[in-house]
C-alpha cells in the first residue's frame, strides 16, 4: 500500500511536466499555422525565408546544447547536440538552400543524415553513455554518417543532375522518418520516467518530425517535394520545440552553476588553535560530504547519534579512551589485581 501511494505521488509531477510540454507544443503549432496563413499566396521568397528560419533555429539549438555539453562534460547532452546538428546541418540546410527536388540525390543525403541523427539519439537515451564503449559508438555513428554524406555531396557536385535509384531514395526516406517516430517515443518515455526534461522534449520534437513526414507520405508526395501546409507547420513546430528544449536546458545549467559558485567554501581550520576538548566537534564529518539522498537518509536513520555529532557508545565526548560500562550483574566480582602493574601487591 505504501509503495503504491509513493508511486502515485511520483507520477503527478511527471504528468504535469508532460502536460506543460504538450501545451507548449500546441502553442508552437498554432504559431506555425498562423505563419503559414500569413505567407499563403505570397512570393516564393517568403517560403524560403521560413526554411532559413527553421535552419537558424535548428543550428542555434545544436550550438546551445554543444555549449552545455562543453560546460558540464555530459556525454548524453553532447550526443543529443550531435543528433540535432546532423538533422539541421544536412536535412534543413538542403531544404533551405533549395537543393531538394523530388527523388534527387540531395534528398538521399538528408535521409542518411537523419538516420545518423537517430543513431546518436538512441545512444544518448539507451546506449552506453560513459566509458570507452560509449565514445567509440558515438564516434563511429557520427563519423560514418558524415563520411557517407560527404561522399553523396561529392557525387552530386561532380555529376550534377545525377538521379539515384528511386527505390533507394524512397526506402531510406520511409525508414528514416519512421525511425524518427520510434526514437522520439523511446526518448519521450525515457525522459518522462527519469524526469529529464531535455530528453523528454527532444523526444516530443522528433515524434513531431515523424508526424510531419508521415502526412507527406500518406498524401503520396515523393521525397523532396514541396511540403504542404500541415506538414510544413509540423516541421517548423518540431524545430521550435528543439530550440525551446535547448534554451530551457541552457538556462537551467547556467542557474545551477551560478548557485554552486555562490555557495561559500568552508573556512580552513587551524589545528594549532583547535582545543583538545573540542577535537571531534570541529573535525569535519565524512557524512557531511556525501550528497543527501536515499543512502544518506538510511545512514541518518541507522546512526542518529553519529550524524547529530554525539559520541558513539563507549567513547568519551572529548576523544579520550573508551569509558568502562557499568556492571549490571551484582553477583559478579572484579579481579582485585586488575589494572595494577606486575609485581605490585595489594596494600
């Protein structure tokens, strides 16, 4: 009964945070739809400006996450930054530069970059985060993705107008954006369970990206075609959600670093000026350096006297030798010569 109550109480903040994130997503989608209504029927430059705006937002999110990863040394944040950078630096760049045409080779490059971004996101959520294995896995996924995209770009520049096989472009397009939905759901569940806002919001953004391209695929439009009103609004919403997640995480980390720097360091204690009768009271306790958590709470419950600064049983408060316990059995008699040097007799 107790575990059920605690679990129910623990789910309330998670549900509230998820509800707030979904409200933010709905507000961003409303803004994207209004933006689409405003530019509807306008010159093509307005549509290109929206693509450039999405590219700028994606690159800004990647830069902020990379800065946080550099400040904190978090491998998980660095991999999320790598995933956002691969998506924004290739897929959004191809769209903003006007290189994407139906079934052309630049669409293939965007699909490959999206697959690499999914790999980085899965490594950030479920893969080895620390250690040599994590570094090798992240380096292999990122390096292989960049190498393949570079080869595709070189082929596109050397052979302009070269069309790759249609089945390859269509297959990678479906796999990439279906995988985006699966990875987004995994990240959303993991972030909600572990109460990590960055992972939860990144999962929401990738799931929204998958929904945007699912609308295009269901409508029967080929990869690289001009997006419709709904799928364009969903993609802009997803990029904006990535930027919101990055900004919120960056502000939270800066606030935490500022709070940590504002805490004054304990003044050093001179052992010469320390009196003998207050040796144990002035000495730093090893329990004070442990972060308060379930383990420390258990130590506090099991040893309240040690945590409160009182001496343990059988020890003097001034740090002297152990005190002798009072005998409770009146029939036991002590040895008369105990505690006397050898060779001495009773007077």
